[in-house]
């Protein structure tokens, strides 16, 4: 039998901090202090995405079962998250952005500023790359009232 904990937060600037404190306290209480830093970082990234893009109440769920720690961030936005590619030539991209500053390229409405190329926004958009790199597994589950973006860490 596993353990579960949940916190709901409003989409405001302190949401990521509240989520970090919640997952940190939960994981420590469950005796997994070695997971705290990774869980805090990845949760913060997912909650920040929810605040910036979904702009709905967020549900943060933490569970542990069968040597797997899972964190889910649920929002009420049906749009899937967009994983950005790696930025290969930041200076070149900035130069191109400045050259076409007067134009309004057709982009995802969530990233209308400083958007260029397949890697998306110049100043942001790397949270899912962190999740992909540090989590053992991650994904998105569509739900009737939105979606959950989750990650999983294998624990001893």
C-alpha cells in the first residue's frame, strides 16, 4: 500500500514556492531526504508552467508505491504542454529576433514575446527539458477537466 498527499494552489507568483515546501515536507516525512532537491526542482518547473500557461487552480499530488515516487501537477487547461528544443545558437537567434522585431510571427499565444525558431521563447521554456533529464519517467495524462503533467523517480 502506498502513501499519497495533495495540495491545491491558486495560480499566483507564490504557487511554486508553496508547492516546493509541500513536496519537500512530504518527501522528508516519508523518509526520502535524498530525493528532496530533485523533487523540489521538478515540481517547481511544472507548477511554474501551470501558473504561466494554464492559469487555473493547480493540484499537486505526491505518491509513493512500489519503490516509485510520483508527483503530478493537475490543471484545468486542455492544451498539452509544449516541450522546447535545445537552443543551439542563442546569439544568432537574438540577432534574428532583433532583425524581425517589427513583425509579429505566428506563435503559440502563450509565448508571444521573444519567440524565435523551433526552440521557442529565448528567455524561457526549458522546464520540460529539466524534467526529461532528471526524472526517471514523465508524461502527460489528459483528463476530462484538464490534464496532469507528472514525473516519477525510482526510490530505494
